[in-house]
C-alpha cells in the first residue's frame, strides 16, 4: 500500500489531535484497546470522551492538553495509507514542526472558526515554513464549526482573512482548498455533513487524497542519487535514494561529487531484487565496476555532463529558532559541516511576508544570508532539487533552524 505523508499545521488548541483521533476511529485504523484507554483517561480527568487521547502518548499531554512531540498516526483510506504527522503548535517546540513537515508533501492546516481563536501569528509562521520547505499543496480545514452553529459565514471570514497571505507565501490558488469540519463531532471528515448542506465540496479525507497524489519530484533525466554509504562494507556496493532522474544497468558517464570520481554501474538492486533500472523516489543499492576509496555518505551520484558544482559559499533562506553563537554547523544529507559564518543580506517577517534590509537574527526570525562553509558541498537551488537544497543549522550542539538554498 502506498504511504503518503501529511503534516498537520496550526496553532495550539485548534484541534489537530482531536481531528486525528476521530479519523482513526472513523476509518477503523485504531484498535478498541486504544479507544478504551482514551475513554478511561477521559473519565479519570472528569471530561467527556476526548478523541485526542487516542493520539497523545504522554501523561502530561492528557492533563495539559498539549502535544509535546511529533506523533505519527497511519490512517488507511481507499488504496493508500496516510501517515499524519501531528506536530506542536506552540512556539517553543517549533523545531519539531520543522523536522516533521520536512518529510511531507502535503499540508493540512487547521484553523478554528471561533472568533477568539481564528488566525494567529503562529498559524502564519507554519504556513511560511511549509512553503519554504517545499510543500505546495494545502488543505485548510476550518474547524470547530459546531461551536459557531455550522454557519457558512465563519468559513468565508477565515477565507477572506487568510487567502491573501497564502497567496503571498507562494501557494497557487488551484493547489489550496478549504473545507469546514468539526473534528470533535466528526462532521465532514469522512462523509459529508448533514449540518452543512450549504457546503458543496468533498469531505476532508477525499480532498487530502486528491491533493497528496501530486509529486514534486523531477524525472527530467538529470540524475541525482543521494548516497548513504557502503553496503556490507563493500567498497563497490553503495546505497542511496534517487531524488531526481533515473538510472539504468551498465550506465556509463556517471560521476560522484564532490569526490570527483567516475564510475560505471553494473548492477542495481531495489527491495532485494536485481532490476534493469530504477527511477526517482526509489531506494537503491548500486554495484559498481570500481571500488571507492573515500567515504561516500552525503555525496551525490549524477550524470557526468550535468552535475551540481560543489561550493563552500551558498546563498540561503534561513528560519532561525533561536539566537545563534559563533560555533555553527549545518547538517546536509546526513553529514555535519562546520559553518565559518552567516552574513545576513535581507530579513523577512514570517507573519506578513514583508522584506527589509535591516532586522535582527533572533528566534523565530527569517533571513536571507551568505553561508560560508568549511568545505564544499554539492548543493543546488531548493526549487531545482529540494533534497540538495536544504539543511539544518546548529549553534553549538543546539538545533537553531533550517535553511533552503536560493
């Protein structure tokens, strides 16, 4: 069964865990044991049954109503399994939101229809980050419709207030859909709601099914394989993931950068089987004619005529989660590289999208910068090859942000 990753975005208390808990029940994707455990905890806390307790895995979460870390929940629907990544909505744990979203292709944004909740700065930050790391398809679920009498006006109000910002972030209108739901009551989650007959669109899961079927991976012949290491210690058997293009057995004219080594592929293995070729998105083991002396982790296999040019100075957009010190490093395709300096050349407000030539390098800020590294890496523009255009930033040993190459 195909697995599609979906990241949940939104401010705390807007109902993400409740939504997933109810979807698990409505699609029979959770055991009765888990449901009974959630009922038991609800009763212990003197609450009505709370579907969110099915998802939350920490005792503190149940007592305080917070999702403390990334939680995955798989929901089977039609011919796919949605792997929902429930990430924190409160600011101090935004780093988990970033690492969670980076594995997804589609985002589901929850916005509360209640007047005193609605659209917050954190909602906008999540949208900014989602677009920054390459999520192009967005389903906006206007939640808690039961608390506003299921009225159409609440949805129109949310649309009017956030559509402009969504467009400014770079989301195309055809890739964004709105759906009114009640995560708690189950309205419009799997079946159309009788309480909102004015809504003529599809229920939530059908919309997610449609939007998540699109892939942004390029299969244009420009081969890019991110190498992960040697298999069984053999220096002529490397493993990796094809992130762009395709490769065939006995293919020549292939090189590994930044090692500057030319190789020929004499065997391809996918899922334990020998095959004649492999395409974008597949994990492969490649048997080479040559043995490689140097470590290959983080290197890129590519076509000899069209390779990324290794560089130690890159321009990047960086979302900072904390102030940074002098001891900096980045993690690029599983390899840690020392960072000599980060020189800001522009500042962006992630809650408005406005740019400025002046600003501060503080937590929850965004900068365009020149990043000087201690050695060359085969980076490319994020919009060309996402897997070769993003990195994680560390200040000392602390997570400090994420960057995308411009």
